[in-house]
C-alpha cells in the first residue's frame, strides 16, 4: 500500500461508523445533515482524500466549496498532508474565489482581462458609483450607499442592467436605477475591474452565454463537495445548477438547517428543499456532538425544538463527549445593567481564566455589546480584540506594499498610482506631484511605476534605508518583475526598521501579523509559482484582519463565531430586544426572523467545548428589558 493509502487508512480508522459511512459515498447526489461538533470537516477530508487515493492515475478533478477562506485553507492542508501527489487535482475555495478563477480563465469572453482587479472595499465602490451616477445624469437625491445596496440585491438575483427595470413598480425609479447600473458596469469594465458582489453574477453570466464553458468545468470536475450548504444564497445555488446541469450530479452537500443565520444574505431553509427536489439526493444525519458538554447539548436541543422550519424527521443532537471533571459547566449570570454586565463578565473571566485567556471567547448578538466588554477587559489589564473583517491595510507601510504590487501589475492605472504616491510620501518622505508624474509618464513610455522610480531617485537627502527600499522597488518591480523577491526583501526591510515604523505608525504591528498570515495562506492556496495577478486577486478576497496574539481574548459576534470552538464560552446580552432582536420580535413570534434569532442563539452556545456562561441584565441603553425567551425555552428560567 502507498504512503498516501496508509495515511488515509489511519484517518478512516479514527472515524465513527456513521462518519465512515458518509465518507464512503461515491457517485450520485448526497445530503449530509451534520450538526455542530459532529466531525463534518473530518468526513469531507476523508471522502475527498479517498476519492483521490483511489484514482491516482486519473486526471479528473474535485471541486470543494465552502464559505470562508480559513475553512478552505484548513481542508486543503489536511487533504494535501494525506495525498500530496494529487494537489493539482483539487480546487478548494469559497464560491467567490471559484468565480474569480472562472473569470481569470474565461473572462475575456465578457471583456474582462486576466489581470482584473477586485474592488472589495466599500470606499472604492462608492467612489466609482458616484462617478457612474454623474455619468447617468441622476440627481443627487439618490444616496450612493442605498443605490449600491440595490445594485447588490440585483446582482444577487443575477439581474443585469438591461433586465432590472421590470422589477420596479415606479417607472422613473426603474429608469434611474437602470441608467446608474449600466454606467457603473461600464466604469468597471473600462477599469478592468469586478467588484466583489459581481463575481458570482459574472461567472453565472459566462456559463449562461457560453454553455460550452460550463460543460468544460462540469466535465473537468467529476465530484463537487459543498460545505455549510445551508448558507448558500440564490445566486450561488444557480451557479451550482449551471455547473451541474448536464453532468452526473456527483454533488455531496453538507448542511445543518439549525445553523441558517444568513437570511439577510439570501440563505434560506428553502435551499435544502430545492436541493432535494433538483438532485434527489441520498441522505444521512450525523447527530452526535463531540464538542460540547452533555448539559449544553441538552440546552441546544430544547432551544431549537421550538423552530418549525427544520428538516422533517430530524433527530435531536446526541452528546458524544466523555464527562468532564469541571464544575459549573453551564452558568447563568444576572446583572442590574449593561455596564454592570460588561464589568461582571470581565471580572469573572479574569478570576477564572486569567492565565489561559486565549481559550475563552465572548459572543454577543451585536458589536456594541462587545465594545463594552472590551473596555471592561482593558480596565483590568487584559487585552481583548473584536473580530471583524478588514478589507484594506491600515498602516502606510503595508498600504504602500499593496499599492506597489498593484501598480506593478497595472502600470497605467491612475487610481492605484494615486494611492501609491500618497503612501510613498508618508512612508518614504518622497513627495512628488501626482499630476506632474502622470503627464511625464504620458510623454514617455506610459509606465507610471518606472516614472515614479526615475523621479524619486532625484529626491535629495532620502537617507540610506529609504534609498535601499527605492533600490528594491526599482530592481524587483520597475525594471523587471519578480514580485516574490520584492515582497520578501520589502518585508525584511520593514523588519529591520521595525522599532521606528511601530513608533510612527500605530497599526504597523497589526498589519505585519496580518500580512504574514495572508502570505502563508495565499501561497498554500495558489502555490508559490502563481502569477502576480492571481496573488493580488486572492489578496483582495481576503480579510486583512490580524490574527489574535497569544494572550488576547477574542470577542465575536454570533456570525463571527461560526465555525469556531473554544474551551470556555460566554454569551452575553440574552435579553428581549437584544437576542432576540427588536426587529425579529416585530415580525412575530413564529416568523422566519424569530426562528433565525433562535438559530443565532443555538450557534452561539454550541461553540463551547468545556463550559458555557450565559448572562443578561435588567436594562440595555437605559431601557428596561425582560430576560430572553430563549433562556426560558432552554429551561434555565421559569416562564
């Protein structure tokens, strides 16, 4: 037996009988209902690795899609550890990264060149939209932010500028939105850019207009695996349908309808119904929870049993974890007010877990609640960080590095060049006039990067360190393109100047940690030999949030906690109008919105591995609040 076969056998032998049964599925559609802590990642890893090990002489590929880059990176790493020789037969990523790959390979059919930029920041998109609104001649009474939200909803429904008018009741509004949408798309096309929400829209459009492209992918990917399938929205599902319409439909979907918490993004329990109707899958449930203490599993079952929108015949969760020798595995704390709650939680964490703070997490429905806990932790000398997506770097050194790479890839792009010139002034003290440089480049070779290097070298009194960085830029980017060497030498330069850069730029350390993590993840994802355009597109898709330090308490919203687990979890703010939210209450006690709030609570409490602490107070924002109905439903309070 090969080494890969031995490694695979070791993994399969470690699975439970029901996990082994799921991982042994071969051809045809399959729906695996996998609750929290049931080992779904191990099952997906084992199944994909097995399919590869059993077909080492074949050339077909496997497509695995999930919803976070972190989950994709983790799964890829596990599979490659087992069967490294089959790495080139895998695509593991998010729906958006897969759509980006489709456009890189075939986007020219839609007028999109391979080096397209991805506009992922709201600021970039708003700036472009304002220009589009001016071009369309629409009065400024339209809020760009609201128009952008409308365009995003249209893209989610896979509706283009030519089709959108029929969706509006008001003819004038319909005409205005259509004009703005068309102008916005034209600006993106002229700048060879795709904004983040349009990636799936464009990939689906490509499949729709050129069925041969869809067939090429359908034929190439013999097996498709979908993680967290319950989170898919309509556009993602329709992309899947376009991909599998004429294939053997070897689609393996892992889902849990008790963890649908993205209704605002189009997720719905109806997606599982669609999947059952369209693919007629075989089905299996993995109900055993190996993560949480038995007491927490019982709470979760009692809570979610109040929901109606669940898979028919679904079994309750079963506790699969050995009994822990821990007192107070579930606690409920009551406080008089919001500030008192934050202070009490902070003190409790400091007293009980002060020496192992990174094994604890605080989860809340909103960021505002977490900010109070963060202040209270800081008052006690304990670092706490709110986890949140960051679409761009914050410190001038890394803004400069990112813009330098972008400019090396697109040497005539004035939008990128402006960011580069401004960050060069802050980082290097090279103050050159943007318009003069643009004019100078236009009269010579048109290369903005080479023009900047040429003029920057004329700057006097730069000092040896800055001159060294200028030489790195010239030799590795401007005169020849070796972006890997440029990045390595630039990061090394930053490290040599760390003390001064940290003193001048407060967020330098955070960006340094974020860059190191991103570079590692992206290299693992696309390979060290990938081109600059691919590296930049991956970078644009990923959050620039720094990883937590070793002694930092993570503070997460419920949505941010999804996919994570911690030894000890605190869920704060369990009061009416908070969790469940006021908005869900206004929709009614039996509304889909209220059911989603219940699922939010279900997700939050099932993040724990050893202990769970729940808390509520009598008032929030100076308004009296009753304890959350979820505490009553879990049996922790009397009605």
